[in-house]
């Protein structure tokens, strides 16, 4: 672009920082150069100087000076095509959908995002969940690769911001179901610890006297003698592997969680897949009311529940404020 241009902020870009708007529309523009253009008044909003953290409103007029090659979008590698079977798997996993939000029942074994040695992941297949929308859905939070259950996706930037705020402000209520080795004592309570990475590439964390504070509420729903028990878990905070670490701290590691329970977490006759499931979520809708979704158990946990004659249709929330 070799001339001065004025662009009008669209409603979908409202409440976005000015520097992030430029990153979206001019990805080749460095932050340092952007700061210089702002400092010298070459970029203006509604005719006035603005700072990088200025929050845009729909209808704002942004003055854009000549950008040259920086106006050209950066080339990105084309994502691999989505297999029809994978697309159907994700579409069949949808539990809730409207024009703002999608909630899916994530299968166990599917990574949410890419990383070392991770070829297939949800983030790379989100185009399968467009359902005709102009934007691909956006991840709002994560689940471990081996954890199944409710996962919330936003269908616009504004919805993503509202949902992320609900997680940050802890107005979102999440309940997980887990099968653990043994029975915790007492049968219900709250566990608090600090968690820090232990330096391994697999994201393993450990409790310690520093790091991020992690809080989990737990309650025994039913026990199979003293051998195993079915827990409801509510994470008050959302740290990496928090529930897995806290169950191990209680002396009752989650069944088949070799990372935190070692060989003692496995039992003959019970699936070797992790028995941790994001069962229920209640989260404020970005526009109206609440989203309240329950995810059915994955096949390997249904088999285990049947083995111990646990009732998977019982009320999903067992905490006092539900």
C-alpha cells in the first residue's frame, strides 16, 4: 500500500487492542515499527493519536500510512487436509451449537493442540466445525490428550473473549468424573498445593512450595470396596495436570495414569486408558443466559462403570452449591 488509507473497524473487531488489530491485518509489521508509527502520529484513530493498547470500538476510523511490503500477508503453510472420518468424528461429538458457541465431547487420545511428536490434533481440524461460518472456531480452554469430555469452542473473537473471561473470573463451573485406585480419606474435601514444572518435555508437573497455586474440590460418589472409587472433581483453578496430580497426592491416583501413579495405577481387567472425564460444564453464554452441558462417558469408562455396576446416569453435580 503506497497511499494513506482509512479503514473502519468492523463489529467483529470491537474491543480489540489496536496493536492486535494491526497484527491481524498487517502480520509483517513488527511491533517496534508499529510503535514508531503510533509515536509519530502516522497512525491515528478518529483523527487522534492512539497507543498500542487502545481498545477499538465498532465504527472507529483508523488512519493507515503507506506500508509498502508490510501490507502483504505473510505466507503460511497450508494445513494438511482433514480426513472425512476425522471430520465426521468431530461433528458427531458436538453436544451444543449456536451462532456463538460450540461444545464438543472430546474423545480420549485426541490432543487439543500440536506439539512434539503430535501429528493429529483438534486445533488442526477445527475447519470441520465451521458449519458454514466465515470463521473457524477458536479454542477457549484445553483438556489433556488422554482426558475426554466437554470442551468449549468460540465461533468468533468476541465470543472467545467473553468465554475466556468466564474461565479467568471463575464463573465457569466444571465437574470431572474419575476412577481412582483406593478410597481417599476423608471422603470429601479440598486439596490445595503449589505446582511447578519438573523440566521434562512431556509437561509433567509436581507439587512443591512454589509455582502456581492449585485448588481442587473432591467427593467420593461410590466405592468398589477398598479397591477403587468413583470421584467427582471440581477444579477451582485450572493448572496443567492439576486433577491428576491432586488425586495422586491424596494417595489415590487415577486409574491407568502411569505418569503420576506409576505401575500401581493399572489393574487387570480394567482398560489401560486414563479414567478421567470432563463430565459437565456450566458457563455464562457470551450473549444470553447460561450454557449447561453434560458429556456422556467414553466407551472405555462406560465398560468400567458397567463392571462395577456404577450408574452413569446419576446427577452429574454433587457439590453443595449445585
